[in-house]
């Protein structure tokens, strides 16, 4: 996903987007941010519209890959 699309999100939308990327449920997002579940659902709808996607699966597919730098090689062993 381009940064341009992410820049369209408000700070609150960005918080919710980040929580969704981490696998949080709507209820978990609501509880963590002191919001009602319907409010979170409304935010999610707006986030999807701004990013041009239709569902959470598409959102997860748009996420950048995890940052490397763990020192692990492709084989799963730490390099020497």
C-alpha cells in the first residue's frame, strides 16, 4: 500500500488500522480505545473506503511485510 493512501487516514483511523493489522477484533479495538463496537465498525468502513478495499482480508494483504533484521537467514538459523 502506498503511503499516500495511509496519509488519508486520520490519527484515530490510523490507530484502528494498526490494531487491525495486528489481528485485533472489533471488540478488542473498541475496548482498547474506549469506543463502542458500532463506532469501531463505522471507522473500519471509512478506512476501507479511503484505502479502496472491501474487507479485512484485503487490508491484511496490503500490509507491508514484517521488517527483517532479526539476523535470521532464509534457512531460519542465525548467521555467523
